[in-house]
C-alpha cells in the first residue's frame, strides 16, 4: 500500500471572515490566538527538513502540502512564494510533492494567480451555495455578505483554468438541512464547479442534548445532491460523498456475524498531520469535537526528527483502531461498508467515547435507501443484500 503524508499547514492562524459554525474559532477553542498569526521562513525550513528525514524511513511516496488556516491567503504572496520554494528545493528529489490551498475565496490578485501557476497548486474554495445559503453562516466580521466576491473569484479561477494557468477549483460546503440542495447543485454547476464536497456539521452526541433529532435531518440533503448529479449524468462532475458511496458498493464487502470487522481496503494510506503556525505538530484537528480525547492527543515540537516521531507515535495506531472498531449496532447494518461507521468525531460522547453509531446514522440510512430505490435497471450488491439499482 502506498503511503501519502498530507500536511495541513496552518500558515495563517487568523481569518478575515467569521463563519459562525467554524470549529477552529467558534467552538470554544481559542488556542489559535496563542500562536503567531503567520508562520515564518525558519519554521517552513525546519518543517521541510523534518519531512525529508522521515520519507525514506517511513516509506512515504507522496507528500501533499495543503496550505490552510484561518485564511491562508492573508499571508503576503512574497512570503508564500519563498515557503513553496523551500519545500520544492528540499523535497522534490526524494518524494513526489504536490501543493493545494483551501481558501474562503475573498482574496485574489495577480501575484497569487502567478503563484498558483508557478507551483501547480490545486485550489479549494469554501462556499455554502447560492447567496441565500452562503450568507446564513459565512459572513464578514462586520456581518456583511461575502458572497459576491467569492462568486467573482471562482469565476476568475475558472477563466484561468481555461487558459491553462491554474487547476479547476473545487468547492467545500457545510450542509444545512434547511437549504434547497437541488438549487445549490444547480447553482454550483452554473459557475463551472465540477468537484464538490458537502460536509456534515462538526458535532457529537452531546450536541443532541440541545436537539435530539439534529442528526436525522441530513438524509434529504445528501440524496438531493445525489439525485441532481444522477439526473445531470455528467461523468466529469464528482461529489465526494457520492464517490465514497460507490467506492463502498464497488468493493462489495460482505459483512457477516462471523466477520464483523472486515472493512474497506484503500490502495493509499493517507496520513494527516497538522502543522501550526509556530511549527508544532498534531493530529487532524477535525477531531476537535471529541473534546477530552482530542485534548489528550500528543503535540510535537518541531525538530529534525519531529515528523518521524509523529509517524511512529502510537496515536496514529489508536486512530486506526478507533476508525475500525465499530459499535454493536453497526456490526449488523447492511450499510456499514458504505458509511464505515461515520466520521469518528460524530461518534463521540462523554459517556461512551467512540462506542456509538454516528449521530447522522439515520440520515445515512435514509440517503442510501433512497438511492437504492431510485432506479431499477441493474442489480447491485450492498452489504449483505442484492438490490436492484
């Protein structure tokens, strides 16, 4: 199995907008304010060297540097250029190196465009859909709309792509069950988006004390997106949760009472490592909603052997164990090979830790059942059951 190290590099630990659902700034997490606003060249150099020291011993074949934040494009383009150059000079002779950036899309100028071209940087833009959907949560710090500037810049990215200057942008959206996702799909396609990701909210079981039915409301949005994609029938369009579903179907993993822990086998092991602006190394911070568990995860100080220490630490084995160890309720579910128990942060509770189904379990089931019932032209094995699909 190939190994890829995905480095989520928080080059900026502040943001120029204020999304109310942001786990990094608005879920009682103020740790970012204890670190520098911007990373530095010395930190980037130490990080590149530390990665270099780890790739051979840990058989890493690919390194993906994903520039993240906060809002990573708040950094000066000249500094960003030098940071990229450090990684290129240090790593390209020893490992396959790729760059990506996840941005809120509010900042764009000629200097940035030239850098995207120079380093072949893949671009992801966060937008929740059309103006109505986007402006429910993704507002500026003075509570004004961010929609028009983001839409304008996505269209610029698409124009640049048509000229061979940058990659075609993808989008990430957080699902709100009150939105119309057929309308949102149509909107994103109208501005040229072909690769879309729709994320479920960063919540755990303790949130259900506020709204017991919260996790049950997402089946309709998930299916609406699938149905819109299905009707368009355009092979160039990809939706992440649709791809994930079909990967599970195509693997045709058979679950039984005697083989409950048989799981999907990926051809690439993707190891996620977060690097903060001060150079400290940590596990994927999307696990932050697990609260007490995440707070106990080790943090590594940047040094030549820090990345190797991270890759050798038992925390990565613990995460794998948590991902693969499912609750009793999930073991007999026909849909297990499609959802794999759900993201671990959505399985966590203070009482049972990770020994729960996802809070979105009923939504997943509703989504899969509606997909299965949509068409009848061929048979497809899902879990233990053969369905006509």
